[in-house]
C-alpha cells in the first residue's frame, strides 16, 4: 500500500465522527459494528452477530428518518485484518492543510473492483462537491481535507441491489434489505474501521457503496477502541445522498437533534441537551436567556422566522424547534440559524482557528521566523509583551526584528491571536472555539 506520509502520519488522535450519504446517523455508532447481513434472507453474506446496534435510515427521499436496531458483527479475524492491511491506497482528493489543523473527511468505497477505483475517486469528488455547496460548508470549505481510501471488491455493486436475492462479494459487505428493511444499507463496520485507520485521524467518514439504489444507514453513539465515534453508509450515485449526508453531520458536527416527530406523543422528560430543542416557549427563552434566545425574531436561511415551533425529537408535543422546516427535519432545506451556529462551532472543534509549526515550548532566537496558520475567516494580530505590533497584522510569518522585539538580550513574550468574527455565531461559549492564541518567548 502506498501512503502519503507527509499528510498521513498520525499527528494527534482526534475524535472520528462519521456521517453518511443517504441515511446515516449522527451521534454515531453503538457498542459494536454492524454486520453486513443480519439474517440469511436479506441477500447479503451471513454474519457473526454479537448483540445489536441502533441505526437511523430513510425509507424514501421524501420520508423522515426512522430508527431501528440491527445485529452487530464480531471482531475481525487475524486473516481478515491482514487482508485489509495489504489492500488499497490512500489518495488525497482535497489538501487544505495539515491533518491536525483541518477537518479530515475520509471516503471509503465498497462494491468497486480493482479496475473501478477511478470511478470511486470520481464519485468521491462529485459527492464532496455537492456537500461543500451547502452552508455553512460552502463558507468554510477551506477547513476541510478530503481523502479516498481504496477497498478492492471481488464483484461490482452491492448485495440486495436491486432485489433481496442478489448477493455480491465486496470488501465491506455492503447490503440492502438489512434486517429485512429494503432501504437500510448495512456494512461490516469492523472492516470499515480497519480501512479508515489507513488514513490520518479522520474526523468524518463516509462509506460510498457502489449503487444507484436509494438507501443508507447511520449508527448511533459509541466510542470504539480505535478512538472513532461510528460508521455511516451511502449509495454512491443516488441524487439525494448528499442531502442526507449533510443532515447526518448536523448530528455529528453540530450535535443537533432531529426536528421531526413520529406521532402525537407528548414529551415529558427533562430539558434536552441539544441546542435546537427545548421545552420552553419563545417568551420563556427570552426571559431566561436560554437556548436560541439570541436568534428569536430573526429571518432564518431555511425560511421563516426563528421562534418556538411545536414538534421535534420524535414527539409531536412537549418539545419546540427553532424554525418550521430546517434540514434537521426535511431534506433539501438549509440549516436554521441556531443550527448553522452549532455547525460552525463544530468545524472548529477539529480545525483550530490558529496553529503553528513553530514550537511554543522553546525559546525563539534572533533571526528565526515564527510561522502560523490562521483560518481564512480569522483576523490575525501580533503582540509583543502585550502591546500590538500593528505593522504585522495579518502576517503568517514574522521575525523578531519585524515585530520590533527589543534587542536587549532579554526574553520577551510574542503572542499571535486569531479571531473568526463570523456573526453567524453569537453564543459566547461557542465563540471561544472561534478564537485562538499562541505565545513564544523570544530573545533578540
């Protein structure tokens, strides 16, 4: 396997949040990966079940998501791990910067033969282009690296496409009719984990299964031993897969709740932890300065005015959502204002506003330059012993002399500060993620 060592060396163990294309779920996976085929009559290879995991799926392009539990797969054998280790390459699709300074999106293909890897790479480029056109991805596209991890399948396509009796021998065991549900597209997530580990500290993993059939799956809430939070699947060539992927990253990056409901049930639990659901009315939010009170009355990108609209979190009553119809309720919509705010903050959880290749734990000498990288949206300023060096505003590389550090042989503190002043983020706690500061001791 060829590795791109300059980009794929492990710099830091970041959390691996995983999203899908056509129906993946966001809080992401449970205690063990899901099997490619939980029951013999689904059209997929038999699996070694060891418990169950919860998944989210879409039964159709115009349907709200549903949740179910499917059997989980046993750990990989040594032979399986060895086969995966020897398979496939890691290809950079978009390189915006170092892996520890960017959000790293990893696509893994399934149902592509060795001769179809270029098709997989083209599908990755197409899928990412669609996702990156949605706000706030479009505004922050420079924060993302994109990687393709090749997985060579013995046969083209996936099991269960078009009917349940179709079986294919693929690298990740992608299969529709998972647990008897036609649109539920499961994979062996242990295999996905092994392939994902070839890339450098992924923050978002999207499994593209080679199919035009509508379907996908997302697995909720686990921290696996390797350090990532889950697995998601997506049909590579269905036109709605990018919209569902974005919906699901609302869960993973934005930590947003679903704003749809199943029935007329009434929620009676405590105040939800997610930022886009509340038991409070608009007046109560304003009085208590709670939840999305800063956005009340504002026109939202998804249409209408931010307020308190009844229904959400799978209940028709007892919970309110910020707007009538955001992407967290209906595909094809935009994030509402509170949702967009949460997404931007989530991006910066993985892509700091300010990073530097110049170590801060040693003294910088006379002619040595200090180099930093700030987000393209950030305002960068330099300070010497607390006083701004105005002449160096916006400079990504500075010398002690250019900063006018006193040439007195004593140590002085040089500080770089970067702030993303995007007005789409109003919450002071979230704004902390949009600010970065680094300091060095400098002697001249």
